[in-house]
C-alpha cells in the first residue's frame, strides 16, 4: 500500500479450549518458535510471546496489510494443527473461540514486553481470569461475563 504508514502495538490474548492446562513446559519453546514463524511469515513484527499452560500472550506491531482477527485466526489454526500433529495432547487440541486485543503506545513497549515475558511469575500472584478482566477494565472494554473465556477457577 503506497503512502500508508502505521505502527500499531497490539497485545493479543487467547486461551486453550476449556482452559485445559495442556501446553506443557517442555513444548512451550518449540510452540513459541512455531507461532513466531507464522507471525513473521505474515510480515508482522513480534516483540514478545509467552505460552502459559492454558493461554497465550503475543505482543506485536501490526502493519496495514493484515487485520488482527486474520493474524489470530492464522496463528490459532496453524498452531492447532502443529500441536495435534506433534501429539502433545491426548485427544484433539483446540483453542477457545475469540481473543482479546489491546493497543499500546510506543512509550509502553518495553513495559508490555516485560509483562508478556514474565507471565509465569505474574500468574503466581494473579489468575488468568483476574488478569483478563483487569485488562478489559483497564481498556474500558464493555463485556458480558457469559461471553468471556471459560474459566475453571
């Protein structure tokens, strides 16, 4: 797109179907590398990614040629096939429908990268439900509890 310039920083959050804790630590690095490749092949810049056992945080800058929903769809679809092909879970692996996407300014990039990369420590103090609702409230997103991810806490 000639004469179109953007730099949009987006944190994307999505969860494993049923909030099952199936992304095991021994597979996390390989899954993150695979997802990184998908994002890079879509020509988006990845700043940070962290796969928790039951959800994922991705922090990217998005260009104008790709919608956020298309990026998330492609990451989730390809990662689903990758996980199932590897046989990392018993039965069939799936992500929950939907995702959260939150935008940030240039001055917040370092803090968000640190936040994403320190998910394990962060979740020692706060559940995913608490974290996700806090993000929704911080960004003043109107939401209905019945449409949030399935929370098993």
